[in-house]
């Protein structure tokens, strides 16, 4: 299992085209410049086609100094709650919804590059690398928990998803990559950074797609992503506090990404319904 984990870790540094990963790293660094809290009151107000978050009556702007217009009231309330929860220091890592709204507004990385970055995960997707049959318990557990996800993915995209018990890289077919790329390219601009964030957090594009499009809920997605880790914890115990903190952060990141995608899709459905009724 350790070898499979190292394989996935190594693969996440792959950079097709030479700059996707470095560009992503530089852009994400923008959202990690913590600072002292400088405001007392937080509120939201309608603005154009959306809502603005106000800090002491000043409109919140992004890290790139762009005006932040949040498409739905629920998302605006989530952002406001994150800013209200900050104590002495503003810690951006503790504000995943804000970070995703910033990225959706600033667009520091073109959507096409984010799509290609997500497609990299298909090469080492968590659910595609299985324990060998000799590890009977883990093999059976992965089959029962992961097969429904991979079966749904294969059926939805009409592809054969390659699974392996080998520790070497097992690429997916070009047909699989092309069909998934087409789906990712169809996402709303606000969905793309959220989808990418969930993929990187879960180390799985397959699980992320099942979460966003296949009815998997957040806790199920996290449990699928952490299946091997949880299996090892059950056997050997956990590192005090560390696993709890890691899981809490993963839960927050994935829940934030899911919220953004759900809100944007609900908004688009409402717009379509209003148009059809007119």
C-alpha cells in the first residue's frame, strides 16, 4: 500500500506542457498571505447579479484586488461566516469557500489548464490502484467500496476505466481522457476551480466526479478517498491529533467545493426555468 501511495504522490508533480503545476503553485500562494484581522463587522448586500460581502461597510475584494460579486446569497453567507470566524489573524487556509470564490473571480489559471491538471489525476487515481488479492481484507474492502464508484464512472462516460494492482503507472485510454475532458470543459467557469480543488484534495478525479455528478455525498467521498488510510489506522492506530486535523481540513475543503458547484448549478437551473417560463 505504501508503494501505491508514493506512486500517487510522485505523479501529482507531473506537469504536462511544462507549467501547469508551477503556475498553480504560484497562484495558490496568493491566498496564503495571512494578516491581522482589521475589521469588526461583516454583512452582505445585493450587488448587480449577485451579492457582496462587506467588512465594516467596505466591499470585500479578491487577492488580485478585483471586485468580488458572489452569484448566490447562500455562497455570500458562507463567505461572510468564514470572515466572521477569524480571530486575531486572517488565515486563508481556514476559508475554503472564500478562496474558491476568489479563484473563480480572478481566474489566475485558464480553465483549460485546470482541466488538464485534473486529467493528470486519472493516471494515478486513488480508486484505480488496488491492493493485490493476497491482501484479502483490504482487497475485499476496496472492491466493495470502490467498485460502485468506478462502475458508475465507466457507465456514465461509456469508457473502460483501467484498474490495476501493479505499482507502476497505468495510464487510461485516450478515449477515456477525451470523454472526461469534454465533460470538464463543459463546466461553468465558477465550477472549474471548485472541481479542481476537490480533485486535488481527494487525490481522485473519479471520486470528485461521483461527488459532483453521481450522487455521492461529501462524507462518502471522503471515506472513499481515505479508505486505505483508515484501514491502516484500524490496524496500527493513528498519529495523535494529526489524522484528526487532516480529516477535518479535507472535510472542509471538499464541502466547500461541493457547495460552490451545487449553488452554481442551482442558479443556472433557476435561470433556465425562468427563461422557459417567460
